[in-house]
């Protein structure tokens, strides 16, 4: 279930940026927050349509742009060139292992990498905004299939 905290964050962002306060944005947020994984906009739209049959693709896309800008979602790029959305708010920093054959995305704890990145950034008087680490390779299932 979507928490009131995420609803407030989105509502505040909409108000602060003088955007239209549409129910579609909150419908998409509801589905997104209650779904775990990494979703292309097409996959997410299919999930939204199951719960809200009248939802249009363009409304889903525009809603996710706002949800992302509000800090509730992040985009990651897959090996197929398609970007996917994942939860950002209240999710620990993590990295991704991306299979170059099947496109599977596996999350891993990258807290040690983040510590090192912070140290490097501080040495260069650089203020980091977001951390991440993506490793491309071949997942276990695809290795077995070779």
C-alpha cells in the first residue's frame, strides 16, 4: 500500500512547481510504489492499466517524469537501450549487475563503493548528488546456456 509520505512528497512537488494536480499522477504513483522491480515505461503502463483501465500511455509517461523529478523514482538504463524506473525514495543506495544477454538487473549492496566514492569526491572538493555502480556482464542463467 502506498504510504501517505509518498503522496505528500508528490503533492508538495506538484504544488511547489505549479503543476496540475491530476489523479492520474497519483494513480501511477500508487501502482509504481506497490510494484517491486525495474520497469520500462511500457511494462509500468501495462501494470497501471490493470488497475486503472482508462489510463493512457502518455499520462503514465508524463506522471513518471513528475514522480522522478519529485525524487520518488530513478531511471536506469538497460543493455537494450531502454531505460527502466526503480524506487528511489527510502531505498538504500545500491548498485546493479546487468546481464548483457537477457537484460536481467540484479541489485547489490554497494555501501563500500559509496564510501570510496565519497572519499574521492571530498578529495576533489566535489559535491556528489547520487551514487551508483553498474556492472555489465553475464548472469548465471545465461552462463549455463552457453
